C-alpha cells in the first residue's frame, strides 16, 4: 500500500471510529472508546513516521496517551497542579 493510500485508510478509519463512538449509548461508551483507541495504536502504531506523517503520528500518540490514562485506577491518578480538589 502506498503512503497516499495508507493515509486515506488511516483518516477513513478515524472518521469511522468517531461515527461509531457517537452512535453508542452511555453504558457502552467507555468500553467502545477504549477498544477503538487500542485498535488505532495496534493497526497504525508502526506506520506513522513523525518525519513523513507528522499528523498521523500525533493522532496515534494522543490515542495511546488517552488509552493509558483511561486504564489507570483512580488511586494512580495524581492531582493536577492548580486544579480544584
């Protein structure tokens, strides 16, 4: 698959992911978001080169960071400086 085809596949996947997340009810939302964030990292994590595909790289890194944050147990979450307690 060429870089151009890969980019189109990546952005189409993100669009489909957004539409899927919008369509689920509240009871399913967290599980679907977690699954989709994981899928983005697994499917595209090795494909995005920060030099050649910076936008895709940033989206993948953001997806991985959000997934990791959502996996944390409440006891692992630290207080953000300056936020209300």
